[in-house]
C-alpha cells in the first residue's frame, strides 16, 4: 500500500528532500524529481533492510537519477528498473556500459570536475575519497559527489572519507547530504563516521545538513556487529556537530519514511 498520494510526491515547496534509506534520497527541486543511489531492495547479499520498505510504485515519476559510484549498495540495477517515469541516469565515467547491459538508460557519464546542465539544473561532479569500482570484477569508475544547483544548492555524496577541500566553489550551500555510518560497526577507510561527518559538515558549511547512510540496513552475519541500524549514528552526528558550530542546522529524516525537509 502506498498511503496517501502526497506521501512521496506532490511537493509542498520549491525544494523538498526525503530519505527512502541508505544513500537513497528523493530530491524535488524546481519541478524536477531526482533520486540518488536508488537501493529499495529488502536484501542484498547478507545486508538486510531494517527500516520500512519503500515500494517504488509509491514514488513519483523520477526525472534524474544520480549514481555516486558502482558499489552494490549504491548502484542496484533492480531498484533502478522498478522506478516510475523514464529518468536520465548520471553515472561515473566507466559505468555506462555496465548499466546499459542491465537495460538502464538513457545514460550520461561524467567525471570529477565535470559541469553539466540537465533538465534545467546545473550539476557539478566532484572528487571524493572512496574507491568506486564494481567489485569483484569491475568495471572501474571513479566515485563522485554531486553539487546540484537550481533555486537551492545541494551537495550529495554517497560514500567518502574526510578530506579537504571537499568542494571549492564560493557559493554557499543550502543543504548537504552526508553519510554518517553504514551497515557494519566499522566500514574502514573511505567512509565517514559520525564525528568525521560532523567535521565534513563544518568544512562544507551548508545551512542545513541531513545525515544519511544509517538506519536502513544491517549485516545479518553473526560475526559483524552493525552500528547503522539504530538512531545512534544520526544522534552522534548531531551531538558532534553541535560541539563544532551552531550555524548549521542538522535535520534527521527517519529512513524509509516520508519525513521531509521542505524549503
């Protein structure tokens, strides 16, 4: 059941953002609907969804899909094929052929530093500190962050470690979407924990910041303790950010719900 027609669609503002889960964010900006790193499956390998399931049929028609990198939990062809509409897919250089083999398209490839205009929005592709290849057998492609500019300026990254500069543009950000955890107790280099994500937010200086990549999936293997399945990482991020600055407002959206930031 989808619930009301307004639950996942029909914007109440020129910009609104919700969090279907993990690095999947629904961004409605200036009449366009964007979806980042679609992952709507109940399970991939030993990683099981623990937040409410989002039926793709309940989402609005998607105009543009942004794929940050080709890892299985960020580039999931089955979820892409289930989306409403006929979206364009912006993917890292080297990922287009792989997705075309999975009947995904139309496709636009881009790399770090590229600037594009798509559907009336200005999109800048930025480098991140994260490996981007499809494991274990490729293809190889860089991982990206995206800066989306319309009436609001939004920064999204699916996975990254902390580094400087994460962006170099002079224009202030309205919103940053930053990963703060994952599906295991420690995801190793190339990832942000709550404290590092707070440092990243303080470096980026958005007006609002939304923690993502927490609370949606956990590893069911008994040898792995999952830190991402409770509100803990998001609250730890909020607490850490408050020790650094009072100028950035954290907005915690419960994964898998229609909680939204409307601007």
